[in-house]
C-alpha cells in the first residue's frame, strides 16, 4: 500500500487530469474503468528501457504488480458501501423525525 501511495503522490497531477477526463466521458463499465486506471498508472510510471533484461526488472520496480491497485479499489468500494449504509440510516432517521414532527402538529381533542 505504501508503494501505491508513493506513486499516487508522485503522479498526482497526471492522476487528477485523468480523473477529470474520466468524469467528463460517458460512464464506463467497472471492468473498463479498472483497466483504464491500470493503464494510466502504467503509462505514468513508464520509462524507456535500455535492454530487454532491464525491462523485466524495471516492470517489477515500477509497479506493474496490480495488488496495490486492487487493494486500493477494494478500500474505495468498501468505503462507498459503508457510506451507502450510513446514508440509509440517515434516511431512516429523517423519516422517523418527520413522522414525529407530523404527529406533534396534530391537535389533541379536548
């Protein structure tokens, strides 16, 4: 996770530009979104290899390992899921408060 954070901080401007482009485009499928994100990270960290052996070593060092990205996506999806639960609970609470207010406004028979 630390390497993903280091890459994110190093390339935050490129990531923000990419995020804005994705936000302006039509909504892609989740699989397309994941592939686009991974391609963007790979492209942002890509350097020109001098020889074929250096290329394979360089890939491992540059972050071609997608475990960190998958961990980040899992964390984001978990956060969204938890926020959905929170908004559901807030909606239920708002409905209860609205019903209580409505009941309190009904005049009592004397």
